[in-house]
C-alpha cells in the first residue's frame, strides 16, 4: 500500500464549491482540507496572471496610472508565488503564460473604465459593503446563525453570504433579486465552460435555491445563468430537484465529517481528466495504485531514497520507485526541491517532473511531500 488517504478538517458549513469538488473526487476535496498536504495546492503562473488582471481592473477609474497598478500587482504576485514555491524559484512574470496578451487586453479595458467611470469598482464596492455588513452581523451573532434570518436586508443581494443551520450549508450567490413578484437567483459565468460544467452549475444553483428559500421563506425561486455574451440559461428549480441537491450536499458533508473523525476513508476517482492537474497525485493512494490507463504516465511517483550525492540531494539522489507499478525500479533524481537532506530509506511522493530513461529531473513546479 503506497500513498495517503486524506484526513480533512471538515467545515461546519458546506459550500456548493466544496460539494462540486467532492462529487468530482472525494479524495481531492479531502486533501484540499487536510492541513498536512494542503500546501501542495499552490498558485500557478497562469492563475497568477488572472489574479493580476482582476486586481488591476478593480482599481480602474480610481485615477491611478495603468502601468503603476500593473507593476505593483505583478510584483506582489511574484512575491507570493516565490513564497509558495520556495525553495524553487519561479520565472519572472514576463515569462508567465499569456502575459503580454492579458496585459494588452486589460490595458484596453482599464482605459475604457477611465473614460466612462469604473463599473468594476462600483460593483466591487457594493460587494465589499454588502459582505462587510453581513460578516459583521454574523460575527456579532455567531454561533447563533439562526438569528441571522431575523436580520433581513431587502433585495437585491450582491454576493451576500447565506447560511442555513438546518442543512449546514452556506453559499454566496452572485445576485438575488426580485422580478415581477418572483425571487430570482442570478449566477454570472464569464469563463469558457469546461466539459461537464453544466451539471455542476445546475447543482450549484439548486443549492443556492435551497439557501435563499430558507432565508426568505419562499417555496420556489427562479434560477438564471448569465454568460459573458449576455445570454441567459434557465435552470429547473422544482422542489424535488432542489431536495436532491441538498441530499447530495449533506452526504458529502457527512463523509467529510466521518473522514475527519477517522471513521471513513475518502475514495479517489482516478482518471486522466480528473487527475491531470491535481496537485495531490504524488501522495494520493488512489492515483498511485490505479491501473496505468487512469494516469498520465511519468508525472507522479512514490519513491524511497537509496543514496544521496555528496553535493546534496538537490544535485542528485538514487531512489527506488515503488508506485505506480509500471515505473517501479531504480531511478536517478536531480533538481527535486528537498528543503533538507532526506534520510536514507525515507519515502516521498512527487509530481510534475520529467522522466526519461531512468532519470527524473525536477522543474520549479515539481511538488514533493514525505509519505511517512
Ligand atoms: S490524484 Fe486523482 S484520484 Fe487522487 S485526489 Fe487527485 S483527482 Fe482524486
């Protein structure tokens, strides 16, 4: 048996995001809440570019120069990435994916905001105010979250946090408003939808429906998904479908709580599609023991340290790969981000490296974690 099962810290209230993650792979959802391995989940350069774009647009219209905001945001993103990936050193931002293209596009939007006033900023301010108001309220009333229902604020709600102590669910719908006497929940989807995303979106919206119904005491709400081109998709919201969604959330929550107590092991769902970008591949027992067809060959393995070079482990070690089965054998490893010299015989899991002819070479994105 090689690799780990997650031992998560279960949340008091489960969110639609966690329910969807659990449905995709219970083990991945569990690792994401397991303090011993959650450090493997780090911001990548592509995500960092997205964060910079968002930050810069949020500052548009405030009378600051684009170049100054972009440089400050890029500098801070680089520092955060370097801290997360130490002892590895990430490349400079200008080498991150889509850097130049994103910068040009954001610059154009930033200029539009300067001319017409900041849409992004006004929304952000509303969101901030709404969140602050609600979070302050919760803090003063916690843990009696039921009493929040009495603190009704009129619609519309923009990104308001909702809690239901009966179902132990929470969520933050983009917008809840009233149209012609009907409560409408709007979710904005701006990115390109990945395969299978439709079912996830429906589950998310139905969980919001349960939360909003409980908060407002209405029996039925209208669910709308708005995409970037302004198209609206309706999601069915019959009471039966909403109840099914709540049951899925409660099953997921019960499993996470049982795993926290050590009464249940969260199973993985190894498949090329789910595991491809998963940062927990190097430690996940389900992945390491899956049939070869369910893995991306050569991108993750578990190994025992046999010998360490005199010049240090980052210069090179000899190791024995113990899983996956098709990679078992002696291997030379160089450039892996060991913080200290590993002990002979210690066991490790690693992912994101090159493997050729018995030689595994680390990259700055190589993830490494002890398996004992
Ligand atoms: S490696 Fe695959 S099976 Fe394991 S946690 Fe990640 S997605 Fe799930």
